[in-house]
């Protein structure tokens, strides 16, 4: 047993997850685009013809995929540190 491994086994870290927009579904990209424009879940739902609860679920999925804790961080990650969009060209 090593001092840094008190239980006698090593822990393999989770593989790195993709944190860019390409990991999102087309609908999630639509939701993300509207979030970055500052729309609320209700406004996004109205714009996309879906229920606010659906948008909430999609937003949770987007935040998990992009490893963002909140809408502000999500918008920041979507635009990148320099304020430009991270969309693939």
C-alpha cells in the first residue's frame, strides 16, 4: 500500500470530456444560441415551440457537456475567452 493510495488500488481519472459546441445536438445548439442572446427559458421555449421544462432539461444537458456551472459561465464558454464564437468553421 502506498501513502498516496491508502486503499490499495489506483484511481483512473475519467477521460477528458469534449467541452465545445460540436458535442451538442442540433437542438442543444439552438438553445445555446438563444441563451447567449440572454433569453429566459420561457422565451426560448416560445421561440422554439417547446415547453419551458423541456428547455430546462436541454439546458442542464448543455451545461453538463460544456462543464458550466451556470448560464453566465455557459455563455462565456460558448463565446470563448476572447468573446468570439467557438463554432466550427
